[in-house]
C-alpha cells in the first residue's frame, strides 16, 4: 500500500536519488495511484514525470515510446504483473537515454508472498522475485541476478537491496505492506551505458579539469597523503606499540 510513498523518506537520505537517478524527464511505469510526480519538489533536478498505466498500453512493450526518449524510468511494483518481466525490463532500458537510470521496486517473495503462490495478497502477481537463491518454494520464482544477465551489454547494475529494515520477522504470516512502514521489497537500479562505455568496458575518465581554485584543494589532499606515506617509510604499519 503506497509503496512509492514509503520509499521517499529512505531515498531522500541517499544523495544519489537527487543528483543522479531522478534527473531530467522520466516515466513512472505503473504509477497509479501513487505517482512519483507528487514528490517532484523534493528532487530538485527532476523534471516532468509522466505516469504510464493500463490505459497507455502494455508495460511489457512500451510500444508508443521511442528508443532513448526518457532520462529515467521509475517503476514501483509493476514488474511482477508482466507476463515476461525480462522482456519488460529490456523495453524499459530501450526507452532510456544512455547514462539514464531505471529505478525499480518488486516484492521480495519471502517477505511479501511468505511461502504461498499464486499470491494470496495480490491475485494479479504472475511472478515472485528474490535477489538470488539456489532453491525457491515458488514455482514462478525469478532470481534477479540471473535476470540481469539477459539484459544485454548496455546494462550496468548500479545497486540492489533487500528492503527488510522495517520487516517484523517475529509476526505470523501477515501482509506487512498494509502497515505504514512495511516495504517487503527489493529495490534495484540499472544504468544504461553509452556505446562508448560498452566498447571500453567501463566509463570514460578523461573528464575536463576542475577550476584552478578547486585544484589547489584536490592537489593538497594528494600532497598530504604522499607526505604521510613518506613520514612512515621505513616503519611497517601496526608495529609501533609505544605508550601514547
């Protein structure tokens, strides 16, 4: 219940959401009835965020959206409703501009479904998700780490996290997402690489130099580190047991 809204306080504590992930114009796939644009002013680099829901078309294909047409994709608990989540993710990446991010929430199969599938909490769920397990109780289980390997060379996994900090493990089987705090989810962030990054196998580090005033400080950090190493040259680390 209101899983996107639950994520806001947590995401505001992470500067990456404000300065990297939610930057530019995006699309909120499956955004009704809890859309990201309600929190637009909390993410100062975020522009227009279009809600994409059932009336706009099948989220597995995103057929009416052109390749590389959005700066970021956000989706809260939509992927589990698709017939083919792999195809859905590939199309979500397709519409991303190079350098853009896909921020996705899915229910964790153990925290949310809690050993029962088809789901007793949402009958439209077609799959369950785990970060990775060698064996699952669910016949429809998807290991996300395995799924990511099918997305092609242009996709980099920026982060993946089990959101269990507010989960009460001492409770009997109960849908904890109906509470104000229970997320019971996995959050992952994918970055779309540029063709040059794919060719290199990593980012380009030949960036413009910062202004001279900033270089004084950066170079002083480096000089201080060099001088610190020189002052201890001849003494192996962790060998000085003298009294303080």
